[in-house]
C-alpha cells in the first residue's frame, strides 16, 4: 500500500479506492472483484494533505500493494492491454518521482509545509493553504515570522524589533511543546487555548501582565495576517479580547543626586583599592558613559549604532538630529555640555562602546552596586531619565518631550515619565491675598486652625 522514501519524515501512500456506480466485470475476473481508482496521500511529520486521485483506474485484483522492497503497481492486461498497463505504472512512478523532487527543492524553504508541497504537486504554485487543509499553529507563526524577516531586510522594521518578535514566537513554541500541543491545528484553536497561554506566561514564566499581553497581541496579529493572505480559511482569534494591563507603566528613572553620583564615580579608585580589576574598571567606565549619554540625549544605543543622525551647530549651541532605529520617527535634541564631553572622549557618537542588550543589563547591575546607586538600572532607564528631567525639571511641554524621544505624538509618553510634584510646584502660583480686600485676614497675633491642630500632634521626626 505504501511507497517508502529515504526521508524519515516523509512518506507517500498509494492505495486502491472503490469506484461508485455499476460496471461489468471482464470475463474470468472473480465475482467479488471491483473497479476502482488509485489514490495517493503524502504525510510529513504526522501531517498529511487531502486524498488525491492519480487518474489511474484498475480492478482490485490488478492492484499490488508495495512494501519496502517492491513498489506498488498495476498488473495484468485487463482492462488495459499490456502497453497501457505499463503506462499506468509509469504514471504512478512519475507522480512519485515528482513528489520526491519537489520535496527536495522545497524542504529548505523557511515557509515549508505539507500544504505548500501539495500546491506544487497539484500544479497550483500560488496555493499555500486551502480550506479543509490542516495547518499547524507553529507553521502559521513561522510563516509570519518569515514575512517579518522580509520587512526587516527591506528596512521597514528595526533589528531589535525583529529580535523581540522572534522571541514572541519562541515563547509560543515553548508553551505548545511543554503542553504537548506542538501539532495543534489552527482549526482546533479556541479562546481558552490562549487564555491558558497567558496564564502560563504569568504564572510559570513570571512575566508581567504588560509583556504577556504583547505576546498574545503578536500571536493574534499572526492569525490576522494569515487570514488576510488566505493562508488560513478562518481566524479563530478574530473576536478574542486581550484585556489591557491595568498596572501603572514602569517609569523608574534616576534622580538628580544619582546622576551626580554616577558622574563623580571613578571605578579606577576601586582598582587601586584592589577591589576590581583594571579591565572591569574600563568596562564600568564605558557603561557609565553610555548610560549618562542616554540620560542626557534620550538616544538608545541602537539609534547611534544605525548612524541615522547628524550633529549640527547654530548660535544656540550643538544639536543632534536623526531618526530612531526602532520607529523611524524623527528626533531633535539640544546637546548637553556633558554629553559633548562624552562624544569628544570617544571621538564621535559612532565610537561609543556597544554591547548586547543582555550583557549591558548585567553590567548595569554591577555598576549600580559599585557606584552605590539604589535604583535598579537597565538599558531602558536612560530614556526614562531623560524624559523625566525634560518634563519635570525643565518644565517642557509634553509634545516637545515626545518629539525629542522620536515619537509622533504623546500617546506613549506615559511609559517614560509622568508629571511629578516638582513640576507642579514650579507652575503653581499662590493666591496673593495682599491685593484682595474681600478676603478676611487673620489677626497677626492669632494662630490658624492648621497651626493649632499641628501642635496637638506629636512630631515623630523631632529629636
């Protein structure tokens, strides 16, 4: 019945299928013999495409099922002459060879699937998946990731964005593997499936709700893309609601005192004290400079690595203008004198030390310990510090802060900074009671109710 191939993940199955309707048996054929057609099925890694006809007709007694040594074939002369029997076997053999050849050509395609192979075998090269075909969730997810890779090569998305989205797919595959659902078909996906995925991210992996929501949103986006491109017939997540994270955005930033402490920190003093090596001191010095540069300019290290910027000078001073590597949004920032010192130290912005995001986060943890900075520092804290200083210390308008961050509007500013009391107190204008005759003044020698009340409460901070 089966024709085995050398590839362990693929096999082709030819089999006899009874024809419908009435027919007359040739003389000499058994009374229980029936007329039928040879069909074939291709399976790959447990998935198979629909039953298809080889267009070869014969009687059941003429069909010899194959094994590992001999192929399946049509024998005898009726209802064919000997030459036509040979043609029938040649047709089956040609179809078998075509399947193997196409498999060898397509198997290295990042978007390879059993349905893609089917489309080429049947001659419909534009067809990938059709209604009724079995499509695994991971096949769809990886196909969408392949589309994102093309967007990256075309310059539509940043390298960091591509990496983050690839991580989303890895987490989905990890979940399906651990829950023994790696072969889950799109048609079998329910809302409860992704509810369980969300709880897995929150409870097993301990991710925060905001990150879990992003993972779900990207998966839903892949399903939407599949439906739009006719890769899947129906989108089971079309009405799936991802509840917004109600937690406050993390706007952790460095205070002015911490910035001053970072500037004054000299790691080579620790070398003289025998606490760290000179190589470690050099690394800490570089990480401190890069972090301070981000705090003073709002530039992510990916922005200056891409070199999509220029330094200008006018009568007001030095400016840096460019495009953000992630969003392609324009930014324009006046250069702080200390930021200029860092640029001169390294001989240009493009000469600033670069490291992977993971390595940089590890180094910042160590820097915080050595410099005695209590705030937990990551690569994100620099832009948040820049936004906080611009908004609350410089009293800049929110639209101006968004522009310097490279955002087209203020929608995402809440993820970087929020209005603090020190901004409000600078804008707050007390009421001038000296110019208002209609306001009743208290006698000079009397005490206000607030002062009287405060005297009755013991001061816990007094000596």
